[in-house]
C-alpha cells in the first residue's frame, strides 16, 4: 500500500490496517491516531514526527524504521520488532512494549514514563537520560546498559538483570531493589532517596557522592563498596556488612548502624553525629577526624580502631571495647 492510499482511507474513517505492507513508505508527520497496524510490515518506514497516539503496532515489523520524535503515547507495541529503529526523542508514555525487540535501536531522549517494559531485552543499550519514571521493568535485561542520568523514580525493577549497568547520576527515588544482585553497579552521584536496598548484594558497588537519604540498607552486603562523600542521613544500615568499605567524608548523621560490620572500613572525616552504632563492629576501622558528636557506640567493638583527632566527650561508649582492648 502507498502512503496516499493509507491517508485517504484513514481520513474516511478506516482504522484497521493490520497486516499491511508499507515497507519503505514515507509517513513523516502523518496523523494516524488510534490506527491499527498490528502485524504489518513497516521496515524502513519514515514515521518521524508522526502523531500515533493509542495506535496498535503489536507484532509489527519495524526494522530500521525512522521513529524520531514520534508521539506514541498509550500505544501497543507488544512483541514488535524495532531492531535498529531510530526512536530518538520519541514519546512513549504509558505504552506497552512487553516482548518488543530493541536490539541496536536508538533510544536517546525517549520518554517511557509509566510504560510497560516487562521482560524486555535492553542489554548493552545506551539509555542515557531516558525517562523511565514509574515504568515496569520487571525481569528486564539491563545488563551493561548505560542508564546514566536516567529518571527511574518509582520504577518497578524487581527481577531485572543489572550486571555491569551504569546508573551514575540516575534518579532512583523510592525504587525497590531489595535482595537484588547489584554487585559492582555504578551508582556514583545517583539520587537514591527513600529506596529499599535491604538485603541486596552491593559488593564493590560504587556509591561515591550518591544521595541515599532515608534509604533502607538493612543487612545489605557491601564489602569493599565505595561510599566516599555519600549522603546517608537517616538511612538504615543496621546489620549491614561493610568490611573494607570506603565511607570517608560520608554524611551519616542520625543513621542507624546498629550491629553493622565496619571492620577495616575507612571512616576518615565521616560525619557520624547522632548516629546509632550500638554493638557495631569497628575492628581496625579508620575513624580519624570523624565527627562522633552525640553518636551511640554502646557495646561497640573498637579494638584496633584509629581514633586520631576524634572528640569523644559527647559520645556514648558504655561497655564499648576500646582500641587497646579495654572495656568502658
């Protein structure tokens, strides 16, 4: 079918063009809202700047299609083949892309707020700056994807594969990542406020400069993690394992670190004012020049810890084991 025939029939009220062959057709800036192109052959079609709100492209073949800045809000793209298609700047808010193929697709600047991407394969994709707020990414493959500066606030990510993903400077407020494998993930300078990370594997994870205020990291595994300059005000790290972690210059004001394992951790110049470190393990930890004003270290183990330049006059050290092995 040619472009003019499609547009004429559409203008007459026809909407069902399922399983139509439109390979290579120029439909730039066309208005085809609520059109049904399910199962159609649309390879290399130019849909750039088109208005396609609430349209149906399920099972359509859109290989190498030009969909730059297309308006596809609330569209159905279930199992659509978008391999090597150009979706730069497209609007896909609340669209359903479950099962879609996006290998080699250009997705920079795409707005997928509230979209359904469950089980989608975005392995290695460049998604820098993408808007995925409140999107469904359950069981998606995001391994090695670049999600730097991405907006993922309140997105559903449980079950997703995140091996080697780049989430630096990403927005992850109120995201539930509890119990997930996030070993070595880059969260540097990310905003992860009010997030649920309890029980997650965060071994060697990079949180440098990240904002984790009010986040739940209870019983998380964080051996060797980089939390230098991180903001952890009011965060819950109780029972977490932070052996050899770098928390230098971190802000842990009023944080809960009770029974936390901080053996050999670097807490140089960390702000722990008002923090609860009751029964915490701090064997050979570096607390030099740390702020412990109002901190609770009752029954904590500080054997071999470095406390150079620390003012302990307003610190609760009841029954704490001191660096020399004596108990207060």
